[in-house]
C-alpha cells in the first residue's frame, strides 16, 4: 500500500553540534522517524527507515508529501 509521510525540516543533535535533519510522520499510524541531512537522498532514507521501523509490521511503500 502507498502511504504518505509528512516530512518537515528539523535540527538534530549531532556528535559535536546541532545538524540539519528531517522528521517524518506516517499519515496512517502517526509513527515518527528522524534522519540526518536535508537532501533528496535523506528524504528517501527517511521513507526507507519508516518502512523498516513500522510498528504495525506492514511493508508499505512510503512516499514523501513534501
């Protein structure tokens, strides 16, 4: 099933300082994940991470709504 992820820019704690990152929330269940970076590759990584960490154990195809 295709599921949209609400993606927003955020700041995450890095090892030495705060860094740019992305936060995503599943529109079906509300599960949230974060990744470092704000590039297109980071956005794709966020969608993959969402699939891997799905609390419902579903194998959805996650796409960014951004």
